[in-house]
C-alpha cells in the first residue's frame, strides 16, 4: 500500500515538474500559473530522507537559477532549505489531516519566497511587503489549493503505522 | 546491550544528515561561484533539461509573431484592395469624361454637360434627374447622350434641372434608321421579366429590307431628336408580320445604369449630328474598353 503511494507520489512529482516549466517557460504564463515546482518539491521531500530531499531541492533550485537573470544560487538555497524542512516534517507529522496539508504547502511556499528574497541580496530584491508579504501570501494560498487538490485526487496519504 | 535495531538506523540517519549538510553547503556555494562558472552551469541546464521548454517558448513566440505579421499584412491587403477598388472607378470615370470632352468638341456648342442622378425609389428605375434646365437651354424632348450614344430624352424641364427617361422606359420611342439610311423604323423598349432583360426593338421595317446583324442603328431626325445619334446595333430578328413587316432586337449602345456624366442637346442644335459619331468609331462602351485594353497591352500592334 505504502509502495503504491510512493510510486504515485513520484509520478505526481514528475508531472508537476514538467507542467511547471511548460507553463512558466513554454507558455510564458508567469505569475498566473502556480509554483508547481515548489509543490512538487514539498511532495517529494516527504518521500525520502533528508539528504536526498536536500539534493532534490538543490537540483530544482539550480534549474530555476538557470532561467534566472539575477542572483544565481538564490533559488538553490531556498529550494534546498525548503526541501530540508519538508523532510523534517516527515518524521514529525503523518500528513493525513487536511489542516496539515494546507499548512504544509502554504508555509512551504511562503518560506521558499522568503528565503529567496533573503538570498537575492539588497540591490536586486523588491520591497518585503510586495514580494514576500503580498505575493508570497497569494502564492502560498495558490500552492495550498493546488497541493490539497492534488493530494485529495491522487490519494497521497499514508495510513498511520 | 545495544538497542535492537537502533545502531544501524542511527548510522544511516547520521549519514543522511551529513549528506544533507553537504548539499546545503553546496547550495550556498553556488552563490559564490565565478560568474562564468554560473553561466556555464546555466547554459548546460538550458541545453539539456530545459531545452524542450525553451524550444516550445521559441516556437510559440514565432507563431505569435507570424500571426501578428499576418494581421498586419491582411490589413495592408484590405487597404490596397480599397484603394484599387476606388482606383478602378476613377479610371472608368476618367475615361468617360475624356470621351465626353471629345464628343463635346465634335458636337459643337449646342450640347451642355450634365450629371445624372437616379432617384432609386421603386417605380422610378427608368427615370433620372439632370442638373441642367431651362436656364441652360434645355427643352422638353431634348436628347440625352453619352459618349457612345443615346441614353434617353428629357420629359420635364425646370429652371435649373430636368427629369428624363432612359430607353428602358415604356413610353420611350424614337424614330430610327440603319446607319446607311436605307431602312427606317421606330425604336422602343421591350421590357423583360427582370431589368437586365430589358431590350430595344426596331419595329416597322420593310419585310424585304436587308438588315444584317451588327448594323448600327441611329436616330433618323424624324421627330424631336436630331439625326445621327447611335441607338444600338442589330442583334437578331424578333418577329415578322406576314410578308410585309419585320422587327429586330437591338443591342443598345449605352446601358442606362452606366451613364453618370452625359450631354444634353439644347435648343438650336443642328438637325444632323452624324459628325459627332464618325461611322468607323461607333462602338459600345464595352467594345471601347476592350479596344483600349488591347492597345495598351500591344502598343506597337495594328
């Protein structure tokens, strides 16, 4: 049963990875599309240990940095730390409740935006209120809705052991 | 005694944490890489993992650009079509006005130029207004002519305008003859079911008269309309009454709908206007256009 869930989770991670870059890069939708890469990372981070989760975050972050015009490495730091945080929750929370799922994706996305804002540097980043408080909150809510829908539709929950 | 199963888990967990720490350090290190190294990593990722997505963006961008260009080209084509459509009408009007000027020079001073206005109301299809009247010397029954022949006659004259009827009107009739003067008759309108079927008919010709298709029919002067104005060309026989009279369909020289600029014959005009339409140059409007197009294509030819 858990193996089936694991396979399903990685399939979802792969699909979200492709969809994220298709929407943001291929179709140039921009902010209108949700940050599916962070959602994928948050799902994937709970399927593996801390080390592999951090590596997944680094890879995702490097891919985002390859498309970033400024501050190479900011996405790598943010995604790696978010992945570590996601991996830690694996040992702390079962992840069945809706409240947890919504909070997990919302806080994960907000944390990612905050860490990116911190890593980018003063000369480049936009005001905190605009980029983190407003856009981060909206992005977090968007990610929470998408994540909750995904988890509900695909059944990515484990039975407590 | 070591706890059952705890040591292998502990070592694995420690390895995991160390590995995570190393990855985290690597993540921070990427910000301190030389710009050229950072660019190199970005280029490799763009050329490999991200390549299909970038290619999709490029293709969609090209498609959007082409769509925009097609829109612009379509707008340009529409504008050019509008200009060409206007140009065609201007060329046609220019040709008509030049022919009218030539006719005026040949016809003499007793012709006054006028513009035709059609009412467009139901029942008035065969009627028209001209912008010349009594003050210009126009009288009732005066002939209205175009460069290629007779359009109609004036029915009612006012001070500065007049009402005319073209040859499609049921009341229109004019005394006519073959251009060689051998055969006389009356030309009137034969209405068709549709306006496009309206024809001219030459009636009352002698049964034994030699009337051949293509022969030009002109006004005979036996009436109000002066002699020598082209009316049409013999098309084919319509009917014969016993052995003593024949009627013929006539192909008209002028289609009334095409007459926008005309000349109106005024009082004092000569009785014979054959000189204004030399016999060798009498042709319908369509024949004239075909001839001028052919000579434009082959300027050196006969």
